């Protein structure tokens, strides 16, 4: 009898220990996904302080869990994003009002409902919207919902849904509640490039200038090149430096400029070919992300692919740079707050080029240094197309000077430290500064360049840096007025500083 009691006591202790251990594990893990019922799971996020019940057909992805938790099935996506506006000018009300502006300004999207809803005790603000369904995309998720839960005037949690069918929110997510925050989020996934079958010349350039480069090589944007190539030759002579990379811009409203590209090739310059997914429609520049995905620009892309094949020389292909800035038409802020559309169009173009046998393009993915608006749905990580689709991570930050209100003079390190080290932690790709410069207003431009050349080699992942030799203009003035003078070939002191600095990188 005593043996039976002792055995029962041991079993009870083991059972209690297992329950306590499981409970402890659940409490110490930053997030938990557990079975709630035969049809639903419960997801708990302790650092951001919420828990929700979701359909168990949705598969969880926390690759960038510090930004969002993503749940996905064949026809449905649910993302949960956290924003904290402490020590910023933003607030919960600004987030709600400003977030809708991009949708309201895009005729491809239509808001169909806006109201408050109680999720079993927790009130959320719901915005429903939709767009036309793309005929070329299987299970196109064209029905949207944004559900915002305000923890305070400075903290919000957003549940973003999109579906191939009209949304039944209560069925997808019957319960949501805010909880006490605890712990810290686990680290995000580190991304790394996939080895490519570049042609011989492109592989040589990639290896020499990006993969195994022990110094920084400088490129340049010269607005008259290559139409007036003698201007670049004069600059190179005055600076005693041969720029191996030149920057050119294009969009779908313009054809592939064969003469320009051949001139660059003739001079041995690798082109940083920047392409925007925009076109001139009825006299106005418009984003064409949806049209690309629907196959309406296949002829343009096929001709472009054939042109690159014929070109047969390395190209740094920079597609839709600064996508996390609201000044570009393809930013998700203006395209339904749906970064998946950016990723899908990137992959669509990449795959089409691959099908056409293009093997001389080095794909450069290039967010802006800061996200505008600075909301989680517009975070630069949300735009990452995937390891197969990115060969180089691009960086962009300018010292804009202080011509405009709110802008301040920044040293090179002040411009780059805050995001270079973040990128270096998150990506194993080689990096390049795709364009940068220093304006004249607000400080000593020649000393800025001296400092830049002295410290840029500390950023050991940066292999190429492209100087932007141009000017911005103040369109508010009736006469032509330069607002930001980024030229490096005007003032003799600046020319001397750039020439002297470049000598250490030859």
C-alpha cells in the first residue's frame, strides 16, 4: 500500500513539474503560439503586450518579429505590427489619420468602411478597403482591413489583413486583447545572398569590387553623362581619379537608352542602372506596380531583358530605391500599405529577366536611411524581397545642409552610423552607397569631404560609394534657385579636398 502511495506521489510531482516547466517556458518565451481549439490558435506576444485568437490554418513567420508577426495561408495574410511614438511628434491619432492619406490618394484603392468594433472587450478601429483583382495573379489578395488598437496616445498595435475573398474579421480573429508587456523580442533572422551564375565579366566585377574588395571604390553621378562625356573626363582629370561606376536613371516611360549604355561600356564604366516602376499616363507620372503584376508591361520588360543580354557587360541594377520614402510613388504608403506588392513586382521583374537568360545584372536593394512615414508598416525590412533576389544592399544618406527648415548639417558619421551598423547586423550582403553627397549651405563642404575620406574605410562592408555631383532646386521661388548644391567640381577648395581624398583609394 505504501509503495502505491509513493508511486502516486512521484507521478503527481512529475506531472506538476512538467506543468510548471511548460508554464515557465510560456512565460519566458517572447512569443507563444498554442492550440486554442480545433479551429483556432492563440498567439501571445509578451514584449509588445497583446494576445489574439487566429485561425489555425495560418502559418506563423517571425523573420522580422521586431517589426511584425506574419500569419499566412493560401488566400489570407494577417500581420501584427507595433508602433511606439514616445519621444517623437507622432501619436495614435496622427497614425490613424495620416495612414489613410496614401489610400485616399490612390485611385486604385477604395475605402469601403470605417468604424470601431469591440473584440470581446477590446476596442479596435477598423478601416476596410479594396482594389481591383489582378487577373494575372493567382489568389490575389485584394480585400484589406487595418485594425488599430491604441494602448495609449503614444502606442498602437495594428492588425493588417488582406484576403482573396471579402473579409470576415470576427471569423479570422474572434478575440484580441492588450496584456502587460514583459521581456524582449527575440532577434530577427539574418539575411544572406544566394550565389549567382553571373556571366564571366559580371562575376569578375562582383568578386573584385564587391565581394573581395579591401578598399572603397568611388562612383559618380554626373548629370550630363554620357551625352556630354567630355564633362566627366574633365572632372576625372581634375580629381586625378577614374570612376569605375556611373549612375543613370530610367523609368518605364523611357526606353532603354542603347547609345548611352554603349558609351558607358566603351569607356569601361559599369552603370548603376536605376529603374522606377512608373510611367507617364494621361500626362501624369503614375505608379504601375499593379499593371506590372498583371502582365501589362511584359513587352517592355522582355525588350529590356533582351537589351541587357545584347549589352553583355556588368550592370548594377537598382530597382525602386528609397521605397520606404513617401516621396516615391511605389512606396507602400501610397500603394495600399501593402509591402507585399513591392516585393511581388520586384520578384516578377527578377524572374522574367531570369527566364530571358539575363546573367549580367547585380540586383541592388536600396532603402532610404529613414522611413517616411516612420510607421512599422513602412519599415524598410518589410520591403526585403528575399535572399535569392538581392545581391547587394544599398545605403543612401545625404548631408542636405540647412537650406530648408528642419534640416540640419550632418557629418558623414552622423548620416551613416545610425543605420549602417543596423544593416551590418541584419545582412551578410556586400554593401554600397548608391548615391551620397554634401550640400553647401550650413557648414564647410571641403572639411566635410576630408572627414568623409578619413573615416569611410571604417565602414568595412561598404565596397562602392557613388558621389552625386548635381543640384537640387527650390521650386517655390519664381526664379531658378539652387537649394542644395551637391556639386564637387565648382569650388576649388572642394575640388582639392575630393582630389586629395581620392588618392588614398586608388
